[in-house]
């Protein structure tokens, strides 16, 4: 009898609904001529937003090497994965993935470029203005032993063809890498929900299909600039999740000091749970 109770306890513990909190944040690169909003003047405010939310996984965009090092210091509970888009080392912007080391063990990871030669560091194609990259990791939850994939990217800001082609490439690479495992895709896609790139991201013509984490009653914007105002913004930052997950919530974070946001993008977060067997 004791053995039966032990088995049931273990079984129920294994299938506990462990929530996964995911955040994506374009932090604005430190080379930009932003005056009062230069990186050194806002980096702690930005880190405070992350620390308050305490996501399990944080996908970031426009991260230069000095910013990556700053975030490592300011977010001590996290490990980080990703390379610079210019050379596959640490030159240029990173689409860096931060994850809580207490919760996750990294199994593997990689990077590919949004181009016709995705394995060539620094490459770009189509009508892209600049080089773009996607970084990904396979993580294992240390408590539940769940394995999930996280893809983090930043699409081109000018090339409409490049954004559509990048979405197709991303979907192909996910199908090739993730093998029908749970997948989260996050980043700054530089497209709106009525675009061809967005349609490709939620297309069901792939092995692994995705839902947009956005909730219909939530504010429909993320790209607002630094100044806190009533101007109309665009929703170009997204978190997509595969059929393996249930979404509990979606949140747009509007933290500010009364005048400025910590970045020219607002950050969004989503709470997910992996679907479990009914017992």
C-alpha cells in the first residue's frame, strides 16, 4: 500500500501544472543617439521592470555586447544564450535569451541568420536593410523534466519581402529543430497583425503550429517610442506558442517614470502551462 501511495505522489508531482512566465523586450541598442534616454541613464529602470515581473524566460532584442554584460550583472538569477548577428561571436546586436538557472538546465542551443544562407554569420538576403538573426535554446525544467524550445528573433525593419521570407524560414527551422516538442517563439517581428509575415507565423501548413499569445481585450500596441503620450502605437512584438501549451494570461507592461518608458518598445509577457494528461 505504501508503494502505491508513493507512486501516486510521484505521478501527481510529475504532472503538476508548472506555469512558465515568458517576457520579450526590445531594449533599444546603446549606440543610438537617444539623449536623455541613452542606455546608461535608463538601464536600471529597464532591469527593474524585468526584476518586478521575474519571468522564467526573457527574450531580448537589440542587445549590444556592453548591454549584454550589464544585463548579466543586473539580472543575477539568469543565464544567457546568444551571439552577435555580425559575426556569430559578440559583434553587433544579439537576440539574447535569458533563463532562470534555478529552474532550467540548457540542453542545447543554436543560432541562424534570416537569409538564404542561414548558417553563414552576418548574411542577409531579399530586401533586408541589415543582418538579422534568430537564437534558440532547448531547456529542461529541473523539477518537472519538461523540455521546451525557445526561439528569439528580430525581423528586418524595412524589407517587407524579407519579413515574409524570414517568417517562412523561421517556421521551417522550427519544424526541423524542435521535432514536435513544446515551442515558444518571441521577438520583435516588425510587422503588424494584418501582414503576410504574421499570416505565415500562424499558418497551419506546418508540423508545429502556433497561436498568438495576444488577448483580444489587451492594449494593441508595443512600439511606442520613449515618450509617455497618447499617440497611436503599433503592435510589432509578439509571443507565439505551440499547441502543447495553455495560455493563462497576456500582459502589456507600461512601467514609466511619468515622462519616459525604459525603452522605445513596451515589453509583453505571457503565462503558459504545458497541457497535461487527465488523471
